[in-house]
C-alpha cells in the first residue's frame, strides 16, 4: 500500500512511525513532512493547506490511503476533495471538522444537545462584548471563534485583561478573521484531561487518556504554548469518570453530529475539565492532538492503519483497539524563546539508539545536516511500567540530544506523580 500523510510536525512523525509497523505498507509520503520525518517517509514539498496540489499528487502517485492530520486542511475540505477522487481518507469531512473550526458552532451544539460544558455567550460586536464583561464573573475565558494555531484562547484573571483580550481579537485582529466572532465563557476549575477517540460515526473507541503541559516554564509558569510535554495515562481520569464521559459526552457528541447531518469519522479530541460537579468539555479538536499523540500512539498495541481504515469503512465496532497498561512520558525540546521570538538553523545530533523514540517537529536538512527549523523542535518519548521510570528515561534521552539554543521543561509529569501519590 502507498500511504500519504498530510502534515509536517511531531504528531505526523508519530503517526508515520506507527503506520510503518503494518507489513502491507510499501511506501509513505509526507506532505510536506520535515527533515526528521525524512528518515521514515519520503517528504514532498507540498504545503498542508494546498488542497489542489495534495489531490493532484495523490491521484498521480496512486495513493491507496490518505491520513489528513492537521486542523487547517481538514477544515478546508481536504478529505472531501480526496474522497471525490476515490481516495479513502482518515479524518472528518469539512462539515464535521467545523466542530473545531468554529467554537461558536461547538458551543451551540453542546447547548442544544445537553452536553456538559461551561456557560457562555457569543459576540460579533466588540462594544457588546465589552459591556457584557462589566458584570461577568472574573476570571473569565475569551475564545476566538476560528482556528488560531491553538493560541486563540485567553484566560483573563482581571477585568482589564479580559477587556484587552476582546480588543486584541476583535479590533486588532490578532488572530485575523478568527476573531470576528468570539466566545466569552465561564472559567472552570479542576484537573484537565485530554482524551482522543477513534470513531466511524457510529461507535466511539477512546484511546488512553493523557495530560498536557501547556505553559512554557517549569511549575506551569510563562506563556501558553502548543504543548511542552505529555504523560499517559492521566491519573485523574479514573474508570468511573471514563464511564461517565462515555455516557454524557462521547456518545452524545457523535449522536449530535449525526442529527446535524455532520457525521464525524476519524479522531475526535475531547479536552475535558473534571469539575467538582462532573466532567465538562473545554474544547473539541477534529484530529489527533500534538503532543498528546506522541504518548498515546506508542501505547497502542493494535495496528494503527487497520483501526484508521475501520473508521473510514464504518467497521470500528468489529475492530480491536487495545492499549498497553504501561505509562508513557514525552518531553518536548524547543528553541529558547518559544513561543515568541527564537533563532533556528542549529545543527542537531540525535544518537541512533534513541532515534526510534524521537518525534521531530521542526527541522530541515541542509547540506546533509539536520538543522532546527521551528519553535518546538522534537519530542522524546519513553514507555515504562511506572510513570516515574518513564519520566526518568525520557530525561536521560533528552540529555543525549544536542542542538544550539535548546530549551525544555524539567518537570514534565510531576503533577501526575503527585496525583498518583495522593
């Protein structure tokens, strides 16, 4: 089989490495991929949002199955365009990808179908939003409606911060057209949990839970990032909570999308908050999370490509989806200064013995050398019987990887360890 994976980050590298385990796979193309992914797939210089070029490449190269991994091409209709040419895909069509593409849509969906989430109001007029803030509880959460590279959410701790967030989104267009509409919602408290789930639009098969670390600095300080590390499973996500989520969130979401004529197939990401009154949805994503994928997929014992094809074919109910009962830890190595200004172009050395456990996110090859080419450069994952051991081994591997301007957090997994002891 010839496989095409659209995207070029650490998530895509993890997907490609897992798909390679299937003996029927003869060739994997990554569009565009990156310098690190080039060790595991043939990278093709076509951007993930260039839908027409992606479709042309797939038809001209006899692609048997396509995996569309990032949010942008999914929302832009990449799966629709490929399926129209007879190429089966993993991922939702555009009318279902709206569950991430529009926060207004997803919040209204949850309200309509009684899916637990934070109370909210929607605004398309800045003055009305500012007036609402005068009597809104603080802290509050301000969200741009559309895609914003995972950065379109601001938790305002004061009224001044809330006003500034509204103005930056709606007047200053910090996130472009994504800020034309905004959501102002109730601030929820409790442990956060990420749950990725396979679905064929009929059944939902959740993956192992995970815990992300969004802040740039140790002890959850500094700016929000795309993620500085993850552990799995999440100790707060107990079997009883998982059962409750299936009944009140997972199944109702899939059923709601079906009722709306927007059947969702692929990977649906549930960002959850375990509040004192039960689990609530913070956000949906229409695809694998990054860097959650880098701890979840290494724990998958079933064949990934087989499971993906089952979501496409509607046979997920008859397909095994099994995960290891071990623990995983992924530490992200970034460029110093991320998520703001940072230098790139530093040569990277990754020892061959740990390369299978390294998922490269931002790198390019120049004159035969692997150079840094992004804010988040790579993720290092380890699996062990205990979480403590998985963390220890990941940091031992991090010490063996070298590139100029390298930066990483030193406390990935410590909150989870504390929860385990508690």
